C-alpha cells in the first residue's frame, strides 16, 4: 500500500498555556505562551518533524483552541483529516508553571472535554488501524470510561489486522481517581507489542523494575519490547536480551514532554529499521532536546533538517491584559 502512513494515534489535543519564561509564577506572569500539547500529539509532532508520515485522530471542541490546534498539527505535516469537531464540548486546556526549583506544576481543565467524550463510534477506526503502527497511551485509557473502551477496541482491531501497537503507560493518578491502575492498564500493557514505562510504573504494573525479571514477562511475540526509562537512562527488554543507554546530559529548562519525546525517538528508529541500541539512543537524544526547550514537544528548531518544519507554528503569545 504505497500511501500507507507510518503511524497513527488518537488522544487528547490540549491547549498548553504557561508563563512566557520558565521560573515565573503563573499568576504573576504578564505574558503567557500557549502551544498545542497532549501526549499523543507530542509524539506525532516529533515523528512528523523527523520525516515520518503520521496521522492523529481525535475530538476537539468547536472553539479557537480546537480549530487552531488542528491547523497547527496540519502545518507540522500531521494528517488530521479524520479529526472531529464537537460543537457541544470544549477543547481541554492545561496551565503549567515551571518553578524556580525546576519542579513542574500543572492545572488541568479537561473534565467534560470533547476528547473525554469520544467513543469508538465517533472516530474512524478503520483509519486508525490502517498504518504500519498504532500508538496509544494510558492517558486516553484513563480520561473516561469511553476512553478506556476506545483504547481497548483499537488494540483489538490492530491486532486483528497485524498492525504493531505501542502503549505508553503514562500513569496519571489524578485522572484515575479511585480506580485501580493495575486493573485498568495492565490488560492493555499485556496486549501491546511495544510498552513504554518509567521505573515506578514498571514496579507498580509489572511488579518489578529489574530487567532480568521483566524479561520473564515479555510477550512471546516477534518484535515485542518493554522499554523502561528514568532520569538516568533507559533499557529495552526484547527476545534478544537487554539493551541499555544512558541519558543524554543537558540543562533542563522544562521537563514537560520528556517521556513523549523519548517514545517518539524510539518509534522513529523502529520505523526506520534501526537496531535496538540506536533506537534507544535516538529516544534519549530527543528527550534531552525537549527538556532543554520551554515547549511540550520537540519543536522544529530543535530538529535538524526537519521536512515541513517551516510550516509548523506551535506556539503563540497571549498578553494576559488582553484576555
């Protein structure tokens, strides 16, 4: 299929708003900067910047953030032709501030958003499982009951068609509320071909963060991989053994999106047929690049020789006095 995309994903497109410069308290900043965010969005923006043919399918509100968000993704080279606009629900928004200590504090407004209400019947499932690879996250599975239904049905449809599936755990306790993360997410982890998780997530869901013990949990499928990362580095467990890589050294300006950039780098290498050590090194490189930048994703200026980067405008300034 000559026009087959490399990767398609779904999830929530968010308006990410924060002080123009890191270190400013949100309430005291006279100038705010906004960009398009969301875990899956961050992944496809980075992949498009590396020249991969990607698509994003999801629901946004019939509001400026929704319409502008889709325009910006399209400008990056992401196919949003199957995205839907919900006139009855808003686009999710989150405000973030990077404190002087380097800690990150988020204030999220996504309850009742268009994305949280989307069901498999609302989205083009055939398109979502038509690419070489389907990427999903635990955020979408946790955002609502319909989100969990959507992720589960997409994994099943992808496996039926022989489409490779990656699943980034992305555990968010605020989204889960009183629900058991193991009961909600572990069945999805077990079905995916590629799993991304932090050491803490591995310990919680898999019962261990030890590479040797994780090897015993690896699905008996060709190409299966469990990738575990933290601030110090990462390792991938595959049928061929364990491969490790150290984190790339960089100054952390904004830690937002590090895991998404890591996943994008790994998937980029995998789509290009690179060996496991090269996939991990590329993942570490993109993670380092994104934390050195105030945005949520690997921006065009942080990607060398990015096809279509000149048409991608992902941030804008908002003077709080003009709200």
